[in-house]
């Protein structure tokens, strides 16, 4: 083999780092475009949507169902502005991810009221436009206690120490909205959020609530730092929650692979967030 051929062969084997960087940049742009305009992952950091969602659940949130606002891009660079491109209002009962209007943090809640609706809580019962929303008690929510889901110490009577482990058994109900949408809620007892004045949802806004009614800061309370949401502008909604991909109970350690499988909640994988579980439908019927 002559020197010229050896040099050419060596040149072919050398990595073109500029091309590799370009490919990585294009891949990153493609991911950001998908997360901005199609769908993105989301994780649940709190208990405001129990029993529908547990702390540690990982979700897929679609970005297109309600159109796009200045908050839609994965990297925020647009100035604050009203309205949505290709905008549509959510459906009552949808679970949405949003930016709270004070701290601009990601929250997740359920849509209860649309523009023109009058929303009120009376003794723990939800009223929509003056009509009580049907609320049927079903079997208690049976949630295994875990590092990221300890039983609520404010209601110790719902913590059960059984032979198979420690569980939280919370009173659970199914509500049915006028459009037929059903979902489960917790009601742990009388709290200030169980008694509110009638509130009319203004144009361009929605009324949101958490399913864990006594442990949720939402539209029942005025928007303030570490407080409620008030009536939320529709442009603050960033997407609709679709389904759970997987769930972690908080016992896994990132740098210890032997703990990864043990920290999974396999029974929660691929659960739809847009339909009531079949076993609860039977209880309601």
C-alpha cells in the first residue's frame, strides 16, 4: 500500500467533529420543537391531584389541543401577551398543565368552569350554575405509603397499619359534570375551601380545582405567592394531560441501579387521564 492510499484511508477514519456537533444540534432542535408544539413529559411534584395522580407520576402532556400561547415554546422567549393561536377552550373535566400567574411555576389541575359559568362550593359539594354536581361515595382510595407519598399527618385516622404494609385510606367520591365527564375526588373533612362565594368565570379565563379538594390551592383562592390561582387566563395553560407513562415511589436512588426497579409503581403505567377507571364506573352505576 503506497503512502498516498494510507493517508486517504486514515482521513476517512477520522471523525468530523463539526458534522457530529451539527447532528446533535439538529436533534436538540427537533426535541425542543416536539416539546413546544406536540407533546412533552411532565412529572407530579405534589398531592393536589390525588387520587387521580400520585406524587412521582410521569405523564405525557399534549401541547396542541387548545392552540398555542406565549408560554408554549419549550424555551420561553416570547413577551407576555393575551390570547392563543388556533385557540380553543378546554372541555370541563380536562386535566391541564399551567403556569401559575404569580410565580410562573408549573401546576396541574382539573378544568371545572368555563367563561360565563358560576362556580361555588357549599359544604364540600360543588355547584355549577346553581346546580349541585352529583357526588357519589365509592370505595376508599387505598394508597400505599411511600417516601414521596406519606399519609397526611393532619388526618391520622386514615392511616392504616396492616400486615402487608402501611396504607392511606382516604374517603373517595366520583363527581359527574353536566357534559357527562366523571372523575374521582377526595374529601377529608371540612376546610375553608368547602365553603366559597359564587364566582363567575370571566371571558378568557377558566376555573380550576385539584381532585384532592382539601389539599389543593386552586381557583377557589385568590392568586398570590404560594397561594391560589384565582381565575386563570387561558394563555397560562400549556397543555392537556393524557396518560401516565410510569411512576416512582421516591425510594430509588439515581446512582444505585439496584434500587430502580424496586422504586417503580408498575400498576400505574399507561393509565389514561381522560377516562374514569372501569371499576369506579361500576360503583357509580
